[in-house]
C-alpha cells in the first residue's frame, strides 16, 4: 500500500516536471478565404531564410535546417496537392523554354534570387520559411520555502485497536535558487501568389523547450529542425 502510493506520488511529480518543460508549440495561422487554394498547382520552394544571426555555437545549423526543409517538403514526403519546384528546376526550365544554356555558376542565394524573378512564368505560388527566433534564455528562480509531504508509519487507533498506518507528515523545506534554461525558436512560413504576392496561407510557430528529468536541453539546431517539421505539417493539403 505504502509502496504503491509512493510510486503514484513520484509519477505525478515527474509528469508535472515534464508538462512544465515540454510546452506545446504555439501556432498562429492565416488562410486567405478569398483565394481558391485548389488553384495552386506548382510552387517555388525557396531556401530557408533568417531574420536572426545564427549563433556561433551552432556552426551546422543552416546545413541541417536546409536539409530538413528539403526532405519535409519533397514531393514524396509532403503529400502536397501541388508540385514543388526547386530554384534550380525553375532556372533549368527557363533555359529549356528559351533555348539557352547557363553561362555562369551561381551560389545558393543568387540561384534563389534568379528563380524568384522567373517564377511568375512557371509557378502559381512561392513558399518561404523564415527563422525569426533562435536563442537560449533562462529564468532565475529564487530560493523559496516550500511545503512538502513525507509518509511515516505511525500507530493509530482504529475500530477499537491500535494499527500501523502510513501517515502523511507535512514539513517545510528550503528549495535552493536555480536557473531554468530554455531553447527558444520561431519559424514563419508563407505561401504567396507568384504573380501579385498575395498571401494565400501563413503560419507562425513558436516553441520554448527546457531541460526536464527525461530529456536534456536540445541544441538550437535540433530545436529549430523540430519547429520546421511542426510548421510544414500544418500546411493545408487541400
């Protein structure tokens, strides 16, 4: 009886820690009700962009995030009702239509920029993902006096006789000061008409994750990759 109750209390404590540190992503979504979503047949997929400076502690963040973005939005995995086109494919298509050959080698940003200028001719919409928050932060919890409970076997008088029972004993304890560290991340995704830049669909996803009793604090690279995945899964399929 005492052992079972102790396990129940322990599980409750662990769950409370987990629920506090594993906050669900918060999403703010917009869908243009005046736009026929089914009319989107082809979409230019732009590389992930940044409104922040990538922390020096995460040298492989961009490579990992770009790869995750490509995998999640690939035709095979995404389940989109429209065809996804990469910047390279748009440029290749333009060269084929115009009967020209590429005359220069471009880096990723220049390729994306050129494809963006060509996409009104070859796509219905443009899909972008922008990282707007990527950092660690902490909340300082000062020392405090808290009430806690322990259980002791005591003799109690029940039904005319003394019996041993597990009895709750309330006592005060000092909880030391501590710093709770969080990984913060936010991603903004937009699907816009390639002809006039009308916003068709948009979502901002924010997530704060701290270390808990089961899982260590994630790296910012892992944290942003997880948010990218959560964001892509929210894109309407029809």
